């Protein structure tokens, strides 16, 4: 088998319901996966759930149930969101699965046997309320912030993974590989972090404090803690330890939010892999945050946007369109339902939806429901064709460089062109004319609108797969499997039947 293009999302914490940030990351990754498949690249797309840890254990204790029960129900919730969003993942990994526990334990044992993990006493400040160690750095004006509650100095035995000896290698790697982190400016955060000497990473928690985790294979009094468990999901899902591992690994892209680049993904993970003799992922694609009036939307903040509410009101493709259109990958973006509705009504209901319903309407009225052949080419058609040519020459480059918001802008400007063309040609007037040339113009107009819509839909397929399929069906076509052969302006539609008139995006009022 040839090497798969392995693309992953972060695995979500099982400590609350999904919100727009989780949904966005999956959609972004899905757009890339779909785009690559359409470009004839064999893709393997993995997402999943990060299930162990203090918060899950605590909420299970509060509810008086097993932690796994909470995780099972959240796994269902996250996976059903993926389905609702039409996410085309090939695998869904849960860190409580046996395949994952085995890999984590194998790796821990290997590193322990090689002396790369050691036991030591850890002396530090412990926040009881947050159930975590904190450092002096977190103090504000010499005081621990209230959110930490009571902070005590404690000494605890734990296991540590040697990070520091790889610091120089990591700095060189990040400096020398300009394509490792996208957008490039995010490397600066990592290099900044690496200016300070690295402390070794505490990778365990004593079971009396945290039992909901993967047991250390060399000491059953401890479980492994957070990142050592979570990051390993990427190689578990790639089949580490099986013959097919090399068909998947290294990952081509880890798609993650900016909060988990440094240190987990850009410091711990490369060093873990280096210590294990496993190649590094090829790239990180680091996206920004969805904000709510300027601050990060997160589960602990009550005011999160529930993607399901929006999908129920506007449909999955409208949601996909909005988040891809409004986010310049790598930057932050503020969410507002008002803007959502504005975009929905103007771009989707008016520009795209109306074009489709007008075409179908006229196709049935003026052409007996059969897509006509373009009969002539006048200045009006030439403008459309030129616009198409310029769109086609830009669009793949925009998709390849993750400028999806610009790609959508261009596709929608072509859709606006088709609307302009329709207004100019006014087929409803041509239909009334007895002039033989006007009859040719009428057929040509319908053919040009149909062909333009066919091509626009194919380009929209990675972002709005269902809408593209619906439009293509209404032109007697199926969604395409590959871009090649399907993105030439041509006459392949003539003779196909128009589908029933339908409203793709009913207008919404608040
Ligand atoms: N479990 C860890 C990741 C482990 S990966 C080996 C985690 N989980 S998370 O649920 O907190 O976040 C999952 C992903 O969602 C992260 O990439 C995070 O950046 C992203 N988002 C969470 N909130 C977000 C926004 N408000 N906006 C955009 N994405 C953000 O971190």
C-alpha cells in the first residue's frame, strides 16, 4: 500500500459537551481531507477523545458513576456531532481502548528500560482546588490567584521523562524546518518557550490521587498523566507496532489549536518521538480560537456556542460554510449569530440558493426540463468564461495553502458573476422573443448558468459536500470523486435532466 496522507485533529477532552471550537477543528481538517481525496491523494483522517484524567474522575465521583460511563456518553455525543457535520474521518480513537493502552504501556516500558524515564521526588506547590501543581510564575502580586484555592507545598514521588537533553536538537529542528509549523509565526512561541532550560516532564500521578488513567507497566502504584497518554493516540491510530505503521506514519498534518502547540505538541511530542526513534510528524497546522466577545470560548465558560443548535436551525453545510469563511486559518475570529445569519441570508439563501432555484425554475419552463446545449458565444458568455478561468487558476493554490476563506470568497464572487450574467441575459425576456437568435441565446444562457453552477459546486465540495451533491444531482450529475476531468468548462451537461425545483437555503429571520 502506498503511504497514506495521515491527518489528525487533537483529541477532545471528555469533560464536557462539544462546542464551536471542537466543531471548527473537525471541519477544517475535514475540508483538507476531502480536498486531498479529490486531488487523488489517499487520505487517512483520525479524530478522537481524550478520556483519562482528574476532571473526568472528579465528575464521575460527583455523579456516583464510573468514569467510563461519562466517557461513553461523551464519545457518543462527539461522534454524533461528527456525523451531523458530515465529517469524513476514517477512524475515531478513544484513549480507553485496549489498542491505545497497549501502545502507551509498550512505549513507557521501552523508555524506562533505556533509562529515559526515572523516579524522583517532586517538591512543589499543589493547588487542591485545581488538583494540579502550580509554580511561582503563576503568582500575581506575590499571591496565588483565587482560582487555585488553597495552595500547599508538598513532596511527592513521581516518574519523569528526560526532556532537557534534547533541547538543542529541538531548537535546531524547529529553526531549520520552515514548513514544520503553519503559520510560521507560531514557531516563535515555541522558540521563546525553549529559551528557558527545559525541566524534565512529570509523566505520572500516584494512584491514590488519580486512578483514572493508564497504569505504568513498571509500577502499579502510578498511572501515566495527561500528555504522555494523549499524544500517543496519534501513533496508536497509525498502527504502531503493526506492519502497516509505515503506511501511515509520519503524520502529514496534526491540526491543533494554538493553545496546545507549545509545549505539548511542539516540545513534548517531538522529544518523545526522538527518544523512541520514531520520525516526527511532517507538519502542524495551528488554528486560532473562536472567541465570544473577545475571549476564548471554552467549556468552563457558560456562554459557549452549541454547534447543534446552529445546525438544527441552518443545516450542517451552512455551519461548515460559515466557520471556514469567517476564519483566516491561524488567526482568531469572533463568533456572533447575527453575523452567521447575515452570511447565511446573503451568500447562501440569496446568491447561491436563488441562482439554483431560478435555474431549475427556468429549465423546466423554458427548456422542458432538459439542459440545453450552448449555441452561441457572445460578449456576455465570454465574461463568464474569463471569470471561470481566473477562478480555476487561483483556487487550487488557495486550497493548497489553507487559504480557505479566500477560496470561498473567489467561488462566491464567481457565483455573483453568474447572477449578474443571468440578470443581463434576462432569459424570461428571451423566452418571449420570436427572434431566432434570441432562442439560441436562451438555450445558451441556461447552458452557461448550468455549467457555471456545476463547476462552482465541484469547487465547493470540500467545504459543502451535501450542498454540492444536491446541486449536482439537480443537474443530473453525481458528486465527483476526483477534480481532474471534472473542472474543465465544457458541454457535458447538455441532454441531462434538471431536478425538481427546491429551496436549498430557506431565508431565516431572527
Ligand atoms: N485533549 C487535549 C488535546 C490532546 S491532543 C493529543 C485538548 N482537548 S480540548 O477539548 O481542550 O481541545 C481540543 C481542540 O479544540 C484543541 O485543538 C483546542 O485548541 C480546540 N479548541 C478548544 N476551544 C477552542 C476555541 N474556542 N476555538 C477554536 N478551537 C479551540 O486540548
